[in-house]
C-alpha cells in the first residue's frame, strides 16, 4: 500500500491521491476542460502505476509522480492537458529556483560577513571590504545562472559534487589579460561604446590618463588581473620629452 512520498527537500509526507487529481484538473481547466471525474480516474491510473512498482520503489518522489502524470495524460490522448501540466511544472520549477536564489543571497551575505565562505579568498586581487561583499553577492547569483543555463548538465554536476572546480565561476570571461600598450599609444583610446574617444597621446601625463581610462573601462571584462607589457620601454620617449 502506498503511504508516503518524498518531497523535493527530502521530507516524507503522507500520500494523497486527491492532490494528483487536483493538479490534473487544474491543467485541464486551463485548456477548457471541466470534467473532475475524469481527472479522478486519471489520478487513479497514476496511483496504480505507483503501486505496481512499490517493491522496487516503496517511497516515490514528487518528481517521479509528476513524470507518471505526464505519461498517463499523453497515453490517454490528453495532449493539451499534458502540455499545460508540463508548463505548470516548469513555472513552479522556475519559482523554486527564484526562491532558492533569495535564500542563497541571505546566506551568502552572512557567510561573507562572518568570514565563513572560502570564496572570500578565491580572488587574491579582492580584499575583505564593502566592494568585496558586493562582488561576492553578484558572483553568487551569476554563478548559479552560468551553471544552470550555460554549462552542460555533466559539467554542472561535476562542479557541484566537487569532482572539478570552475575557478571564478561568477565571471564567464577571460581570466588574466595582457594588452598591447603600443596600440593604445598609436591609436589613442577608442572603440568603447558610449565612451569619449581620445586621439593618440602627445604628452606623458596624457598617456597615463588614457592608460588609466583603458583599465577602468575594461576592469570588469576579465576575471583576473590585467597588465601591459614593456610599460617603461614604450613610455620612455614621453619621459624624455617631458625632461623627467
């Protein structure tokens, strides 16, 4: 006899066939259906399938039950109701994901303030600070998005289970970058959308200003440090001209 089912959070709760019937009926109503008795009969069919597998699966999960509901609806020719039910599941999955994000943000802030998160020390270029907290929160939210929407399931699971670690997951961007200082000096500062462009620098102070503007503009476009090679060599003519 089917007595309990397992919720998504692991809790065991009493089995109630009427909840299955109600979910089916609501899906049917959304596409113009009005036959509660048919929903009850379909729920009974789902229950029979669950009972038939009790020896192998004595405590079915909510997800397994919902999978069977979809199967029964489709096999009985209720394609429109099945589609509505699938959409209902997807909407609630997104809602649960949103609720988890809200809860995770609260925990993320507390762990950062208490110094209890390993992510505080993941980036050696960021100190424990207000800006560090802001980046920590942003990284926690964006990390979840990259894992769920961009990376394939096998990579996501490997990262979550600890089989591999995706460093600086909060930024789906290049890591450390080296830029061509000669290009900046020859072309000036240009090419950045909605930024004021500058002609090639003629003076040492102007060159330094353009370099600072360059790094300020690109500081959020890479996960790690950014640098310029041959800094002293390329700026030597400017220093000589300024008689420094």
